[in-house]
């Protein structure tokens, strides 16, 4: 046979044997890898599920466990995963699988222990859950029979084919000439080395013909594989670098996004950039929103050498103006300036430097250029959040500084904003305005009438402004508000709340105008007394002189006539005396007075008054009852004026009880004040008359002057006290309240 025929025969035999062996070896490795991969996949799956499983025992949330199982790939999809508690009760995962020997004692089980399986499961791998020394349960991962069966079948096939290959190889070697085998021995060794991973192997061929061609082909193949392998290594290295950069960017973004504090974000960003670029000095320079100047926002502990500042300033300005990365080298220092760009605008510059003259690598530059826009966006968002927080605090300070109650509601009467003074004015207590509506707020206002009126006013105004075309609609309304300290008069101002040109709701301002109303009332009273003063002066001048003449003539006539004429003269004289008394009382009301204070015992003053009115009370069938404490401190008063004030109340009470009755006079003393109470069981004073009863010239009696109670209040106020009145169908009570001390009556009134 020719050498070519021998080569063909040997080549065919080698191809059959070699390809068969490689196929068997590859298939066998695949099966063996599948079995090992199943165990490794089970071990990996059990390890990564430890922490989510422990969290499941704490909060019952299986979201992470479900995601891990859902995202399985490859051989891990066929694994059975079940979570048991410490008593082997299934909590989550696939159905319960009972080992043939039963469930073991979990306290003796270690992570990775294996049990025999049952059914389609060949074995169970256990991963106990121990948290802080406490056994929670275990994760059981079952490996099905199919993978191990494939491994055994593959092993049998591998053994059978290996034997057949050996037989065929040996037969071929025997059949072929030893001379040809010797020539191919070198090529065979090269192939074996190549198969072991030595891609640099070369075959030296001195023969000619087909053997040389085969050796050359092998050498070319080895060179091609070696070059391809090198390219793949380089490509994998680049991919690893990119993945590392992406991971670092993710970590940086995640850490920065966990905080909204502007300074913390800047510090984290600078620290990360400085660490990953192997820099010893770093700084973040931002543009001031107001001055538009570049100002350092955060710097590293180590600062740039002073001699490099000129280069630093020039490069910093160029980087900010051009928006491009700039590198500078001077002496033994390398510097890099990276623009922080967000929304196509340069917000600042990241500066880094290190103590060498080799500059920064391309990888570092690419990394810094990649993270700079991300960091710029986070920095911009944090700056906006900080500015918003400052404006929000300003708004809170403004609202807190307003003395009026203020709130704004939307069209559904839900609160948008309010201040603390609103709660103080309405005495709404600890009501929370967050997410609340106007109705729920009004339910917490103690004065139910005011609450109902406020709610109706705001709701009607809302209906009004949303029903009409937008225009300047303002409403002002006065309401009475009863609080713990008394009665207040409040002014309700309502105006639309605009958002651009659209009405969003209503702004309501509640002003406490009680003091303003009191001042207005005082001005009215002052003007009234001024008019009365002028009137009294005119009356005294124009009436008293004629009355003196009339009185003299009537007295003369009364002395000269008899009978009915004398009686008539007496009546006229009585009316003249009454007119003189009215004029005297009127002058007493309007004349400026000062109380001359001295220490007095009110019991003595009242006892003197009782002697004066005793006969008048007896004629009207009125019983006088006193209730004085044994120990009563003296009080600084003008005795004559206080006597007049109490006398007017006593006489009014006697005159009001035409059918008789009882008047109770009492005294009560406290640390700061003394109270005189005069109560009778006469008719009730109607509510509409209780305020007017102290006005000058107001009377319900046919012959009254209407000045008695007005004089009483003026005298009490002259002493710095006050007069109170309560009246119902059973009892009418006047209370004169005086303060202890010498502070009363020291000014002209």
C-alpha cells in the first residue's frame, strides 16, 4: 500500500477514535458537571436564602424568597425548595418531602447535611436557620433523580465508548505500520499538549508530503487559537473593568440617594471619587445660586499645596466655562478637573489631585466622566430640596409670627395650611390639621354656635367663588366667640386662594378685634359723657334758676292758700324738688371726680345703709338679710361713693318688688379681691335689657331718671372694679367686685 493510503487509513481511524473520545469526554463532563452543578446550585441557593428566610420569620414577608425562586436559571429550576419551622412544619415553598428515615432533630443538623430523598427526590440538602443563637427552622432543597441518573448513564456510556475506542485504537495501531506511527508521534504529543491548554505548542516537521502539510495546518491552528484566546482574555478583562465601574456607580448612587442632606451627599461623593481614583486631595466647587461665584462646597482633609494655586485657579475656571475635563501636571503633582453637568448646565467642578507626575489612567478618567453627571443630578436635587426646606421654614416662621388665626382650605374644605394662632384663638385644643377637614376642626371648637357659623360661612363662600366667574370676591364678617376667659369679638376675612389664574380654595383670616371693639365702645362712652357734660352745664344754668324762682313763689302761695290749693302747691313744690334732684344727679354723673381712698370696713358701710333703707323696705314688704364673714379684711375705698353705689342697687331692688320679697346682702373675701353681692327674688330682668340697664337715662320706671345704676357703675369703675349682673326667673343678683390695695381712684374721671 502507498503512504497516502496508509495516511488515509490512519487518519480515518484517528478521526473516528479521537472524535469519539472527545464526544464521550465532553458528554461525560457535561453529565458529571450537571450532577456537581445540581449540588453546587443547591448549596448556593441555600446560602443566599438564609437571610431572606430569617427575615420571613420576623415579618412574614416572602417577597424576596419568591423573587429568588422565580429568577432561578439552569439546573436550579429543577430543585425543590421548602422552608420548615423548628418543628418541621412547612411554612413556604414546595410540598413537604418526608425522608425515609423521618425528619431528624434540627439541633443536630449542620448546614449542608444531606438526607436520602423520597419519590422523585434523590437527596435532601438542609440549611438550618440560626439567628442570635435561636434556631428558627431550616431550608430543605431537594435534588431530583433525573440528574443523578443522567450522571450514571453518562458514566456507563463513557466507560463503554472508552473501551471501544481503546480497542479500535489498538487495532488500528497494530494494523498500521510502525514507521507511520513513529512519524505521527510528534504530532500526537503536540495534540495532547494542545488539548491540555498549551496553545503555544508547535510541531517541527522535516518530512514532506501530507505529514508536513498536516503539521503546518496544526501549527496554524494552534497560532490562531492562541491569538483568539489572547483576544478573549483582553475582552474579558475590559468587560470586568466595565462591570466594576458600573458596580461602583451603583454603590455611589445608592449611598448618596439614601440621604437628602446636601452636605452629606457632597461628602460621600467626594470620598468615593477620591478613593476610586487613588487621589490624596479632593474638592467639590459649586456655583453660588445668588452670587454666581464658584465656592468650595466640601474639601478633603489634605489640602492642595499653596504653590499650585495659580494652576488650580486657571484650570478650575477653564473647566467650569468650557464644561470639559481638564488635566494639569506640575512638579510632582497631577490634577484633574471634572465638570458636574446637570440639565446641560455646569453646576460645579470635581477637583482631584495626587502626588505623582504620571497623571490619571484612561479607566479613571472614564469612570469620573461617567459618575459626574449622575452625581451632578443628585447634588442638584439635594440643593433644591434644601432650598425648599428653607423656604418651608420661612413660611412656618411667617405663619407663626402672625397674631391672627389663618388657614387655607381647598374646594373640598380640606386644610392646605394653617398657623398655631388659629388653634389658640378658637381653643381647639390639640387638634391635628394634617389631612383634616374644616368640619372635623369645627367639631373641636368648644363654642358650638361659633363653630357652626364659621363652617357655614366658609362653605357658602366656597360655593360662591366656584359658582361665579373668577373676580375679586372678599367677605368680611364679625362673629362672637365664647372662650374660657370670656367673650371675644372676631372678624372673619375670606378671600380666594389662587393658583396662577385658577381658584384653588379659600384663605380665611380670623382677627380677634375684642380690644378694638372695647376701644370703640370706650370712645362712644367718652363722647356720650362729653355730650352729657355739656348738657348738664346747660341744664344747670337754664333750669336751676327758673326752678329757684318757681320754688320761692310756690312756697309763698302755699302759705297764703287753704284747702285743695294748698295741696296743689305742695305737689308742685315736690316736683320742683324732684327736678332739682335730677339736675344734681346729672351733674354728679358728668363732673370729673377722684376717689379719696381710705381703709374701710364694708360691713360698717353696709350696716349704715341698712339703717337708711330699713323703713323704705318695710313699707314695700321687703325683708333685708345679711351674710357677713367674721374675719373680713379692710379695703381701700371712698366710703361715701361706695355707699352711694350700693344704695342705688338696694333702692332699685326694693322698688322692683312691689309685692314684697327678700334681699340678700353678702360679702366674700379672697386673696386678691372683695365681692359685695346684692340679690333679690323679684322679677327677672330680660336679657335684652341687662346690658342697657347701666346706660344713663335708661329706665323702665315711669318716675325714674335712669341715672342710679349708671352712677353705680361709674363709681365702681372709679375704684378700678367692675359690676356684674345675673338674672333668671328665680333670682336677680348684682355683684360689686373690688381689688385689694391702693391702686383705685388715683386719677380724675
